[in-house]
C-alpha cells in the first residue's frame, strides 16, 4: 500500500507520526512510504534520514492525492486552517489513522463521511493485553507525567532535594500527586528521583500498591470508592457530593504541600474540579500547581489552558500538549504504537482485512463507508 506522513501544522504540534527508523520494515513488507518535506524537522528528524531508509519526499498536495493510508497525529481537532478541505482530495476509501478527539464533532469528520474514508481513532484502543504496544494514550501520558515533574521543579522557588551544607540544612520539597494513572505514576517517579518527599491520592484504592512501590506515600481518605473504577482501568466520574467531600478532605493536605500535580482526566468528559479557588487560597505562598487535565477544563478551578498564572500567591501552570515538548521521543513512541496498530489491520497472509470482529479494529474504527460505525458515534461525531 502507499503510506503517507504529513507535516503537522497545528501551532503547538512538534511531533511527527512516523520516524525514519520505522520506514525500512514497512518498505520490506512491500509498502511505499511518502513523506512531506520537513515533516520531521521539528522533532529533529531530517528529510535525509527518511530518504536514506527508503521513504520518498513528495509535496503535500501530491501526497494527499496518492496515498491509500494516511498516518497523522491530529486527525480530528487538527487546528490547521482548511485541513478538512485538504483531506477532501483523498481518494475514496483511504485509511486515516491518528488521534481524532472522537468525543465531539469536528469539521473534518464530515469530510471523512463524504469521501467514504475509513477513520481510526487511536485514543479508543482498548486497554487489553494484546493492545498494550498500540496504546498511544499511555505512551503520551508517560511523557506528560515526566515533564510535569520537571516543570514543577523549575517553577517552585525551592529546591526539591534535602541538602546539608555549612550554611544550614535545606529541607526537601513536599510534592502531592492527585490522580495516579500513567501520568501520575511517572510524575511520582520523576519528582522522587529529584529528591522530593512525595505523596499521592487516587479514588481507585487498587493503585495504592503502585504508589508505595515507587517510594511515595498513599494518602487515604474516608470516602466510599467501591464504584470508582470504570472500564479499561480508568477512574470513573463520581457525583458532585463525592467530589465535595473529597475537596474538604484534600484542603488539609494542600496546606502542607509545596507542589501539586493533578492528572485526573476522564476520556471524553470534562475533568472533575478537585481544587477550588478557596482551596488555592489556603495553600502556602510560593506553592505550585501543575494541572495536566487543563485541556478538558482542568482539575484546578482557576487554571488556564496554555498559561501560567499567579493567584493568591500560588503559581498555577496549565500546560497544553506536554508530550509535544519532548517531540523526539514522543514521535518515537507514537510511531511504534501506530506501526503496530497498522500491522494489526492485515491478515496472516498479509492482506488488508479490517476484521470488524477484532476488538481493536471495532473499537477504533469510528467512520467508514460514508457514515459513523454505529448510531451512538453518529450522534457523538455530529454526523
């Protein structure tokens, strides 16, 4: 098949969907790899690296008319002006594989429908053992948690580690991780390596052992969390009464904390507000909040997406697309996830199969043959 990789045009996007190292295997399997000139430069992958490994440089407009499979990062909420019109030049039946933000309508979905494009949303890969090597959300969350720890250390006007000097002893910073998924676990590991005293909380009691294994303290609260875990191991949205009680208990913890990193996001839903403005007021001056859930509303009531603000003496950082700031390795991980997913679309004889009986294919194929793949998605995607 003819595969294509575009340069991502979103202003915050530095990653590329496929790195040079993945090209030889695809070429050996009989595929032709086309890449837009400069597609990998922002992630430190040069055009020469691609061509030396068997890819062909092709202008953007020509690439779109030739490809049978398009590998992208932002295939839904793209942010590039006229992206949906560009994709209207794709041949009918083209496969588009990438992150689609498949929880709300986007203009490009109408293009996929009209052109009878088969659109695969990588965010919907099920959390099953066979799909672990395709799990882009976990790959990117891992990087986000790491970078959040570094951001916190750079922003806090204190040192993280304890240091004993002739001028006196510096006590270690206290870091609190709120939400212990993949990003939270990596934030624990990173801040712990930097020397902070780390504690963490999650509504899912099952993560306690993971927190303790990383050398952090698990904060326990007298709350009923028996129904807190949803499908795929994600935390489930709770009712407002639960969050109110949780905020009351958290207030005391935050008063004693130098840094809070929040990671509580629920796929497809607004992030729960875990830290109110009143709770921020109770924090010590100079404290720092890193809100990793800010792109979906935020865990901190007064966090602002893409901005660092100081309110009530507390610095609140609302980072957007943190994995993109680690573009080289983010592209490497995403590329491997995507390539593994692509091979799963073929049968044992090497023929494109798109077996709808395959749990991974059925979960991720959101648009095909001129419409959404089920009535629920039709409503959700605005089709």
